[in-house]
């Protein structure tokens, strides 16, 4: 697969980034070995960047996928810590569990933080200090907010942006896809490396996957897209698409006919409401003692699953 450059970082990566969130306990709950086999399949097909996060709990899957692999692989993780001490612990855990001396990329996991530069100033400071110590190569920001992406353009310390963008704008918390595209272009002009997320709105746009990926890849400044993949067929289809190769129409029709959804096992839901504030998109509420999802607003990110003490939420 061709390689692209992530802004001024100079990092050379494949435009298809393996998003590992769906492999882990928040979604498909694959064993590390099974997830590792999929990651390895993608690496051997030319994918050279993996995206993960402290929250995703997929370091074991990545370690398994990399075992014995000799190619260069760029790994990005994220910390959702509220304070510097926890952020340091998150990065140290990533280094330990991935068996690395230095993380290629650590992002401040700012999905639903409107102003991470104020609200997570201590975390940012800690990440930059860890960069000085040689434990992190590049520091960046992931966000579902246009205002945060816009603000990042003026912060030279932020070298990478991982913004939420898709054709419909689903999941963007403060505006439209068009406005996010403008903010992304501003970041790119300022030298930030941009790799996008949620091009398929967590699976909601899977029926128009090809058009949805092409839309995001065609945006000014977007160099790569993180895509969660759960089968070899899906990986092969996306590798072909991102490489500009043709793929059998019937294979794509099959891939685009898959459906994913959020399942709340109502029978066992205690109605505690812990999942409601965990939702990035205000898609959950508790009514008559049970959590309910508004499917029109759900981007299938799976973040609510991590907040349920009863383990009653799954993306399937
Ligand atoms: S309901 Fe859960 S999966 Fe859906 S958007 Fe909210 S946090 Fe994400
Ligand atoms: S956190 Fe779990 S148990 Fe509590 S309301 Fe949500 S789904 Fe139900």
C-alpha cells in the first residue's frame, strides 16, 4: 500500500489505519490471539499504523499481532486521564504492555471535551514532559468537537489531530461536517498530521461505505482514516479501496450489507444510569428503570459499555 506523510511529524504511514476498538471488550470481545490474527493479516496486507487507547483494552491484541513481525508499525494510543499522574500511568502501561521503550503517538483522548487545552492542561503538560523524556515521539489530540480541533491549529505542541468526521456529520458535537472539514484543513495548514475517525459513523454508514470513505479521504488535510475491522474480508476490501484497486462488486455489496447495533440487555439492567453521562452523543436515557438508546443518535462508539458495572451493553 502507498504511504502518506502525517504532517510535520514526518511519520510515513498507510492511509488505512487499523482502529482496534472493535476487537476489544467494548465491542466484539475477541481474545487477544484472535484479534492479533486480524491485525497481523492487515499488517501483511500493507497496513502500517494501529490506533488504540487506554479505554479500548486492546494492547494484548496488538502485542499478539506484532509477535515476530519485522515491518515498521506506528502505534497511536490515547489517554482519557483527568490529571497528569493518571496520564503518566496510562502511558507507562501502554509502553509495558506493548513492550516498547517509546510510544510513537499519544493523543489526549478528548472525545467530548470542548476545551481540552483548559480542561486537560495538566494532562497535556505531562504528555509533553514525557516527550522530553523520550517516552513519547509525538503528542496529539482526538476530538469530536470542531471548536477543539480549531483551537488545536494554534497549538504547536499538538502535532497530530484525530478528528471525528463523516459525510453526515453524525457524532460531531458542535456543528456540521462542513465546519469540521474547515477546522481540519486549518490544522493541516498549520502542519498537523490528520488521521480521521468514524468515517462510517461507527457503522451507521456501512451501507454506503465506499462513498463514505472516499468523502473523508478526499477532504483537504486528511491523510489517513482509522477503520475498525472484524474480518479478513473487511480488511482485504478496505486495503483494496484505500489502495485505489478495484474489488469485486459482489464482495463490496456483501460488506455494505452488514449491520451493527447497540444492545442493552434490559432484563439485567439495574437502571443505575451510569451509562447516560458516558455517552458521547446524548443517545442514552433511563426510563422506567431501564437504559434505552436512541438509535438515531448512537454512533456505536461503545464508550457506554465501559461504564456499565453490570456489563449489560454491547455493540454487536
Ligand atoms: S449510546 Fe453508547 S455506543 Fe451509542 S453513541 Fe452513546 S456511548 Fe456511543
Ligand atoms: S450502566 Fe448498565 S445497569 Fe446501569 S442503567 Fe446503564 S445499562 Fe443499565
